[in-house]
């Protein structure tokens, strides 16, 4: 898959908050990470919202980089 294909597939997943398909978004992302050889584990918050945690091992003593992103979106047409 290309980056464009990934973007199209991800945008097609309805991840509006509140909404049930946020789990579908997490499942898709977890599969893509695993396809890239990156282990990702899913954890749910007490409110049953999915979180993904993934790590890529680095080399040397360089500083670490942490990325944080949201999977949910706001409803279309509101604000």
C-alpha cells in the first residue's frame, strides 16, 4: 500500500466521537503497524476507548522521540 492508499483507507473509517467505530480505527492502525514489523498493543481506557501503544527500538544513546496522536474525529459539519 502507498501512503495515499493508507490515508484513503483511514479516512473511510468513521471514527467520530462519540461513536462505536473508534475501535475499527484502532484495529486498522494496529494491523498496519504490525504489517510494518512494529509491535502494537491495544489498551482500553475505563470508558472503553481504545489506545494503541507501539515502540520502535532505536540505536545508540540519542534522545528518544515520543509521538502522540488522536484516533477520533469530530462529527462532520459541526464547527
